[in-house]
C-alpha cells in the first residue's frame, strides 16, 4: 500500500465494548493481526496485515457505554490541524474533540459535519 496523501483517509479505528470478541471476529473474518500497547490507563490495540499496520482499536470504558456506542472512525490526513478545525467550524462543523496530541506521533481532532456525521482529522509529526 502507498502512503496516504493529504486529504485521504490514513487510519481507521474501532471503539468497542469487547476487545476480545472484536479480535476474534476480525481475525477469523479477515485474518487481521493485533498488537496491544499499554498507554497509561488504557490498552490500544494496533491492527495489521502481513504488510502493515492500518488501524487500531480501543475498549469503551464501562462507565461510558451509554454515551459512546461501538463504532468505526476514519481519520483523514491534513497538513495543519488548527487550520482544518477553523475551516471546518466556518463550514458548519461542530467540535467533538479539540486538538489532541498523541505522544510523539501527531495530533487529531474529531468533528461532526453539518449533517451530524463524525469524522477525525490527523496531522502527523512525521511529515
């Protein structure tokens, strides 16, 4: 697979209430492989095929199951996360997650578009 370009989807992420069941389902269905990484008080699971990592998954905390439903989230690569957020808001988007750093990897935002669909944007520090 080629590296994503600005404006293209670059990552996919599953929020689930049962990581073990999700791993079982997707490994049997698609042959996906998983690697768990401890990140503070949570475990983030990287998803890969033989070729490369292309997504991740995390467990919805039990006290948030009523607020966060299981879902897949797509991330779109951008050059400037602040400019993307400013422009998205000017076009009617609602901020769901403000600019959030992810260690040394990059930063992301989540917005709801004017129709209510959620989407994430990613700015990589490895430009």
